[in-house]
């Protein structure tokens, strides 16, 4: 086609120019050796974990993705993470994990928290967004919640002062606050995000959350192209459920981030479809973005109806992290097609499909 005919075609067919220009993206040029299969530590976990991690294994095999799994059977009621699991994650740098049930009360520590601390996975990232074909109360939701993962109320420093009086310490440090703020702004910069909102309770916890805000402000000053604002956590909760479209990237201390991420997930379509992960300087663990207690849902286990979408999308995040962008795109596109078509959905999305039926549908939609 000559350039002379393009203006004429543009008049006849609006959008022809943009279609022709954007129909093919610039190619990804791998470095020599980038196609070598990568080992990934796999922790199926408890409850619905084996169902959803099994779905990921099937899809990866169907795509012939350049990853293979080193599987470890650990459970949330263990007193500690076995050393061989830690060694595997340190060696492979990447882990995919189903949920680990955390006992309520008692003296058993959360293995999820122990993993984050042992590997210094200081940043939790949960992406909450509308999916085409999945009706929700709010449109235009596209929120990334970045949560400090190693201190705050999760520091685990509790003791009984006298019988009937328990003291629990919230620890906030400048070092951890600065690095989570830096990660949030770096994420926004690299992903063309326009705004970062710091969530806090500095009106009451003036020293602890005040230090967190001070750190965020210092980092924000180094990114003048990114809008920065602050919001008290209780107001943030109200704004999330009334006007979620105002949020872009949110950076929070530990406990607030857990609450905000689960709320945002519920607004955008539910915890069964929201991906996430935990990352540090050297290692990353990918898992369902927001669990909201569905790990131990025995009904889902017995009926095999757990929703695998969240972990499949988390696996797409993992493939991008491993620099396999084409495989990530194929997986994400297939999952979104299945959601948009609406034929195969688990009960949490208003359907009646099993985990396996959704998995089979995703495989059938792979390019």
C-alpha cells in the first residue's frame, strides 16, 4: 500500500492508521541463554492450594513454558519452614506458593510471615483491577497496593506484662519505610503510573506513622513527575468503597496494606481473581494477591471448585519477572478471554464450574 492511499483509506475507515501502525509490537530481543528453563520452587500449601497450584502446573505444561517446578510439601501448622525449602528458594530466586493456613491464637507463628522475614521479601504487591465481562459495582478500578512486609504490627513482639495484660509492639523504622516508599515510586515510574498515595494513621500514631510519612515525602521529592498524596487509613477505607477510581498506586505500612488490599480486591471482582507477589532484593514469591480466608474453605476443597484465576494471573506476573514476556502475555490473554466469555466460572464469580473446567478453558484459549 502506498502512502498516497493512506489518507483516503483513513477517511473511509476511521482508525485505519492506528491499526496499521500498532498491529505488530516491537520484538523482544532475548539475551543468549534467556530461553534456558528456569527452576521455580513450588509450595502447594493447604486447603485449596493444591487445586490452584495444580492448575498452574497444567497450564505451564500446555504452553511449554520454560519453567520446571521443585515441589515441597509444607503446611501452616508446622513450627518452622524446613531448611531445604529455604535453600531451594534462595537457589532458584523465585517461588510459587498456594495459601498456608495460619492458626488463630496459640503459639504457632505464621509460616507466611516467617518466609517473608527469612528471605527479606519486604514488598508485597497486589494488583486489583476490573476484568472485562465480570460485572462489579465500580468501573475503572486499577489499583496497585504496595505494602511493607517485614515490620509494623507483624513484628511479632508480644508479651504478657501481668496476667490479663498483653503488650504488642508496632515497630516502624526509617530504613524499612524508605525502601518500601522507594519501591512504590520505582514501580510507578517503571509502569507509567501517575500517582502514589501513602496510607497512614499519623494523626494518632504520630511517631510511628509519622516516620513512615516522613520517609514517603523524602522519596516523593525525588520523583517530581509522579503525583503524591496522603490519606488517613479510615478515610481511605471509605474512599475505596465509594470512589475507588481515584487511586492508582498505594503504599502502606504492614497491617493497613493487608486490609486495603483485601478491600480493593473485593471491589474489583473478588479475591479469586486478583494476582500478587512478595519481592525483595534477591528473591520473589508469587501467590494469590488477597486471600480473605478462603485457604481453609473445606467446601471448595471437597467440591474442587476453588478459583484458579488469581494464581494463574500471579503466574503471568512470575513469567514477566523471569523475563519470559511472550509466555506471560499468552497466559494473561487466555485467562481474560475465559472471564470475558463467561461460560466457565467458579461459584465465587456467579458460575458453577469446577477448578478443572476453568483450567481446561484457559488451556483451550491459549494462542
